[in-house]
C-alpha cells in the first residue's frame, strides 16, 4: 500500500508541476511576447483608443496573470479532489 501511495504522490506532483509550467509559459508568451517581441505588429491594432501592443505591455499581462491565478486555483482543486488530498 505504501508504494501505491508514493506512486500517487509522485504522479500528483508531476501533474502539479506540469500545470505550473504550462501557466508560466502562457504568462511569459503574453507578457514578453505580446508586450515586447510582437509590439510593433500589435501596435497596428487599436483597442479602446490605445495601441494593442501598449495595452498588452501595461494591462494585458496583469489581466492574464489574474486569470491564470484563478484558473490555477480551480485546476488544483480538481487535481486535489482527483487524488483525494483536498481539505
């Protein structure tokens, strides 16, 4: 039974790290990619009177971070329930 528990714990942490890595990549692409790398292409589009590249650099990455934080909490609650480690 102990090996099964250790295997489940290892799988739980592996999936936890996979979720964290995925969300960090999304945040990096939005904040660095849209705010710095693709800013010239995005500045061709206006959003509420502001250039889209400027908006992503100042507001978009923060908004995406907040959304990812909520998505992470929801996803981890599901993962905790799946592995029966919920509170």
